[in-house]
């Protein structure tokens, strides 16, 4: 009984912190430059940036670029499956749907908030890209962070949606890297 009460209080506290952080960051969207900047980042995070990066990798590296791009596509697809299952099972409403203080400043691609698909895919794609091409870190890591921030600033996701999406994305990217290492060992 005591543990149950502790859990309940902990979740209430986490929800308050999540809501407060969401309100604070979303308030930044009232500044026109910030709102427009993060709307552009979010739009690029819809896939435009990642598909351009994949074309760039193949364009620069030719045949050698096919493997990293396939890894991004395969494990990005795995991320999509996990993302869709979680969205439908958890069915968490978006922050602006629940709290009048939070304004939706972005385009939503589906109805529910948890997890953030943009963040999840940004982490998967960037980690795989950095694994194969560490020199791309200066480009993909800041972009991934901006995509994650954009989701909260635009009022589309709670910070916890984004944080858990980062963790799931890191897990999937780790599977991708491990699969590549195992596959490479078998053929060397």
C-alpha cells in the first residue's frame, strides 16, 4: 500500500514537471523567429533532411554508401513499427489537446503524443550516420537535438515523449551497430 502511494505521488510529480517544462518551452514559440525556426526544423525532420542525407551519402560514396543507407532505412522502419505500436497502445493526448496554456504551433502527423516519431527517427538516423561517418557528427547531432527541442517548443510533445524517444532510438541504433559488427565479423 505504501509503495503504491509512493508510485502514485511520483507519477503526479513527474506529470507536473513534464507539464511545467512543456509550458516553459512552448512559451518560447510566441517569439516569431523562434517559432518559425523550429517549424522549419520540424518540417526538415519530417524526413526531408534524412532523405537528402541518404542521397548525399550515396552521391559522395557511391556503392560504399548503399550499406549505411540501407541500415538507416531498415532500422528506421523498425523504429516506425515500434512507434506505431506504442502510439496506439498508450494513446497519450498531445499537450495542446489537454492544456489550454500550450499552443500547437506545428503540423501533426497523427493523433497521439507518445512517443515522438520525429525524435525517434532522428536519433536512429543520426547514430547510424555517425557510426559509418563520424565526420558527419557536427551536422547530424545538432540537427537531432533541434528536432527533439522543436517537438516540445511547438507544443506537439511533452518532454518525456522526447526523452523516451531518444532512449528507444538509441536502443534501436545500438541493435543496428551490433548487427553490422556481427555481420562484418562473419565476412572478414
